[in-house]
C-alpha cells in the first residue's frame, strides 16, 4: 500500500481516489447534479458509520461482497473500533505448526554476525535471556563489546528520554561506530510496542549512518508479552478480553510522543510529517509459510508494516530475512528481537534463581517513577498487599519548588525492611515536561545512591526510571539478562563494575501486566 502525494490510497486490490470517494466523479457535473448526488451519498455514508457491526453491512443492505470490500473495509481503517479478542482473531488463517526457532538460531550462527539491538529504554530485554547488555555509549566501550563478537548484544540508548536533537546526536555518533563493523552486524532499532518513541527519526539516521539508502524499513510493533497485536494494518492493545485500537488508549496521549492513528499507514504518515511509501505484509501472507518473494518485491526505501498476532508470525519473517540478499532497517518491539535471535521461550524465573549467593539480611528496594495509569493501579495494589514494607513518597511539587528530599532509605533497608519509594501521583502542569522528568529522575537517583547497604533486590518501575537508576545510581555499564520474573518483566544481573555485583535488578515496564503483577514480583523476591 502507498499513500500518494495526492491523498489517494493504492493497493493491488483496492484504489480509492478522493475525486471518486462517493462512487462517482465530481468533475464535469453541473452544480445541481453534484449537490443531489452528494446529498444521497452522505446519507449512505452516515448509515455505514451508524451500523455497529460493519461485518454485517453486506447482509443488512444486500450489498455484494465485492462492493463491501471496496467500500466498507476502507471505512474500518478510517474508524477502527474496540472488539473482543475472539472477534479480532476469529477469521484469521491458522498459524504455522512448525517450530522455526532452532533453524533461525542456526541461521544467525551461520551468518557469523552479531545482532545488535539499540534499545531506547531498558524494557526491550523482556523476551530474551542470557544475553549481554551494554549501557555505556562511550565509543571505546561500544567497540570493545563488538570486538567480543557476541551473537546478540543490547546497547541501551535510553533515547526515549531524550529530545529529538539529543537522539540525533547520539545516533549519529553511535552509527559512526557501528559503520566500522557493519559487515559483521545486523542492527535493530527496538522501541515501544505502544508506538511511542522517536520514529522515523532514529531509523532515518541509522539509514544514513550505515549507508543503506535503499533499504526498506520493516515496522514491527507486535509484542506478545504486552498484548500488542497488528491485524489488517491496525495496531491493537489487548487488556483482558478486549482489543482496543492503540490511538484510543492512554498511550496515545503520551506527553512526549502523542499520536492520533492506530491504522499504521496513517500513523507512519503522521510521524513522518507527509506522504510516505507504505507497504504491508499481511497475516495471510505470513501464514502461507514463506514471504521471501514479498520481501524481495518491496520498493527501495519504503516502510513495510508487518502484521502479527503471535511470535510464530514473526518466525516466518525472521526465517525469510536470513534467506534474503537484501538489507533492511528494522524498527520493532521486543518480540521480534526474540524471534530474529532464535531464542526459545522460557518460563518465568523461580525465586531461588534470583537470590543472592550469600544470605542477605537487608530489605529490598522498589522504585516507582512512572505516572502511567497502569503503574498507578499496580502501585495501589502493591501498597495494599505489602503491609510489612515501608512506604516513602517523593513529593514532586516540593521538588519543583526547589526542596531537596531527605528520606531514610539506607537506615530502613539496613534494618531488614523493604522500602517502596514512589513519586506523588498527581500530574504537574509545566511548560517543559522533559525538564520535569529529569528533575524527578535526578532526585530518585540521589536517593538510591544514598543507600550504602546492599539491598536484597531492586525493582525499578518505568523505563526512564529504570535506565537512570541503573546507569547513574548503581553504576551499571555491563549487565546480563537473567530472564523474566513475570512475562514481559526482565531481570538483569549487575556487572562487577557496579556497586552491587551480581545483584538482581528487575525492570518493570510501565505498560505491561495486570494490576497485581508488581505485587507478584515483590512477593516472588521477598
């Protein structure tokens, strides 16, 4: 599919032109004829959008299926609606039965290349295990990590916490280092499954830095652990048994990365600021089992949406990519990383796998910085179900007014009690949201730094919070992904250079899990 400069949509099976939007040409008609036809056409279109179940439209109005496909399907793209997960998935072709992961793992090994994941916040490790993470962006450290030639390497850019200007500088510098190793690397730009982040800015910079002007960009926001599905080029967020178009969720109102569309061709055009060559690989194509021809046929420089409702869909993509002779730019959520690396799924970690080797009588530390509604609900559940923990609130209005918080974190943890420190929940209206976030992060970093005793565990909730605590408060330059404490919630072990070598560090995404999952993580570590 392509969004033309003139506003028309082009697809091999469908073309809608704005001059024929109502089924007839508006040109070369008398004024009275135009008015008459528009009147009846508008009445018809209002009837369409008033029909709650668009799939029933051909039956209700006795319209041939071919006419329905030409008229109603495009309206669904204009007006995506919430539905049950059963309704979303019921008419899809079956997934492939073959497990391609062992073969994909072998394909990566045979390529002799390192799969480098540029992670715009630390939650991108939520689907993998036993892989290294580098948080230092010093070129010397990056080159040293690449020289070791690991099969997979995560590099934490934390660019979602940066301005467009800052991430431009960062990606150009990082791109210059990666270019030196480009023959031995496959680079993936990993970002948020709820469509927040610097896109297409970061992929455009990588295209330039890696000298890949003709490479198609594959846009892959599916994330199974988070319940993010892409069907018919519409991206959904699943909560319970309801699939909601992403633009109707609170994620679309993100204060840094708001968006207005769940229909991804429109989302991509919105973020690009103009007409974009957008292609799509459908679930029907993926579930045929082989998309090598579709990848080969993609126009140079296009952006291609990958539909997916399961990791097996991505496995078909990954398998075909290793067979392709083309080079691609990747913008994906976490599930594609697991698939492309050929990493099998493992059950969540058991409590004993996350304990210190030596007995640790100290309490744990839970830091909650995110103000997302899901995080607030999870925090409320934790406070209700952790009566033995000591709760401390960081008052954000006081920070804004210049006060320096003094909270007894060290003494409390050293006494054997777990501390839950969280920011105040009310939102503060300021002109510079990023500056406010930096102020709050600095305060949390200072408080965590004040803890000299080794906590028995650390949980950080929210990507920006987790990144700042990891790098600034704990001194993490190198970590290893141990696995997940709960689906979609990664656990790192800290490197020897840190304040607490070998300690587990739980990174709790602010957009994952039910209301009780932060509580579950705490009880598992308690």
